[in-house]
């Protein structure tokens, strides 16, 4: 279950603001003068923890060792960003050589601190042209201010899951493509009990629901978080107020915030058999590509399909877009075996057969052009919807920042207050949010 990592999302970005605050100035210096053909043992730290994930990464390592018999890899799983960065600050023989993270928001810190090395020299020496290997959006979230300190290691795309049986019952022929269609269909699909409580929501926009953090749904508007100088510009971004207006209208059309929150309280854990969509309490649901595998494993009792999330009516030509994120991999600055470490990073991220086999194994999106086109890739049409989202030119990822994902946490907290009706002056609140984000960024840079 690749989503075990998403449950650490908030924790990861919260520690992000402090990753470099203490002892970050002089990370241990490693070496890029090693001979990658000589016998060596590399330490690889990653965050995967579920049995299927761990097996898939271990199988990948075995394939690498078969190709490079002189290099042995000791893998350690379930490692958080905080633990990894503590080890990199300390350096020494116990620190990892190859590192990975599920938190793309922290790439700005990895690159600016120097604790993850710049990979461009390694790519140049081995003839890799990154622009021909990786989609631009994925390259954008693996570099910061010109430093490519990470590469994509599979990706995640967010779209819509919908209950086909509920659609047929409501007389709806296809998934909604615009926000006005989403509001109309959500109201049609909402069911109430005799006492007036909600039995099923058409589409629950509540920001605390599973993967529904506001940044993911907001991606359908294609917002710009920062200006050219790196200053937060949410108060100047027209899409923000339209986003809050749309989610507010969705909430009111289905009984109001309190009614939806009462229904949400009846859901089980996201990864359990009592998931709100799996139990039929949600007719449409924002989620990632991995959910299809879980629905199949759970033998869902209704027919379901996938589609891109709707877009604003005035951006109808961008339909097909979605929010992108993923795992990133790099080389620790303290590693004394950086050339050998590069061979492992290059294999995991750019070897087409490896990327396809790993993507199929954990039901994630491949992160290279060649793998996305491979005939060996899972051909399930419900999975293919997410491949199309990945390929859409309008799909976006969160921009990296010096202080990692702290700005996302601030945006989330503000959004929680907005949806609960606690923000009376949106314009003033957004100006204050910009000021807070800018202050946090300035503190991180100093």
C-alpha cells in the first residue's frame, strides 16, 4: 500500500521548517572520486514500509546487484525525513549514501543546504540528458534554483473515482468535467436518511478528508503560489477566492459543513475496509492512482470508474489536468562513494525496465517518458486515466521552497478556518497568510 507514506505528509512538512535550523551549515563532505567498478557496499535509506512495497524495492535492489556485482546495497526502510536529515548532518560511516523522500516540498531544502549533492555533473559524465528522460513537471519538483539535487522515483497523480452504480441511479451519463457540472451532480448524488442526516455525499470537498488537502484540489485552478522574487502571492491570485467560493457552494448544496463533517465522522480509516468511498458513502472522491488496486483487492460491491477531476468553467480547455507529486531520490553529500551511489540512483530512476516493473509492483505512475510508453506497463483502463493526467500539459506540482512544505501547512491551516466559516474577511486573511509565509521563508534563509 504505497499510501502509508501519505499519512506522514503533515509530519514531514512540519519538521521540514526545522530540518536545517540547527547544524545545517556544514554537512559532512563526501567524495565523488571513487571508482564505481571497485567492490563497495552502499547504504540506501527509503520510506517504504508495507510488505508489498518493501518486497518491490528489495527486488529492485537484487536486479541492480545482478547488473553491478561489485556493488552491494544495504537497504533500510520506513525512514522519515527527520531521521534521514539528522543522520546527514552527523555524517560518518553510519550515514546513508543514497537517500529518498516522499516529500517533494522539502527538495528546496535538500538542494539549498547542500546535503543532497547536485546530480548534473553525474548526468553529464554518464551521458544522461534529463530533459529527454523525465517530464518537465517532475524535473521542476526535483530541483531548486538551478540545482538538480534529486530525480523522480515514480510519481503520483490525483484524479476522481466515481461510483458508476450511483451515477446510473441518478441518471448521470458521465463524470463531471467542470465545476458547475460537479456542483450539479454532487447535489443529485447526495442521499439523506429519514431523519435528514446524510447517507451519502455526492462529493465531499472537506479538507480533512483522507487525501483532500486543499493544495490537491486547488491544483485544478493552476495557481501560482509565489512571484518571480519568491514572495507569496496568494492574496493576488484570483483563483484562490474562486476556489474557496466553489468548495463553499459544494458544501452548502449537500447540507452544509456540519452535516458533511457528521458523515465524515462515520467513515473508517482511509486504508481500511470502512473507507468512505468503498462503503458507498461517497459517490465521487478525490484520490490517487493507488486506490484502484485497493478497490480491486477489497472487491468493491459496486462498479466504479476513474476520470480527471473537474476544472473551473473558465478553464474548461485544461480538463484532464491534476495534481502531481511523487518520490524523489538523491545522493548524500556525506557519501564517500558518490559515483557508485549514482549508479544506483540512475538505475532506480532511469532504467526503463526497472521503472516499469517497480511501478507495476506498487501501482504508482512511472516517472520517465520511456516507461510511460512501455507496452509492459499495467494496461488497466482505470489506471490509464492517471497516466493521462500525468501526461497532461496543464498538470502541476507544488513549487519547492527554502523552508520545505511549511507554506503548504500554513495554507492548509488557513483553508481549515475558511471552510469552517471562521474567516470573515478573505482578502485580509490572505494578506496575513502571505505575510506569515514570507516571514517563515526569511527565517529559514537566515
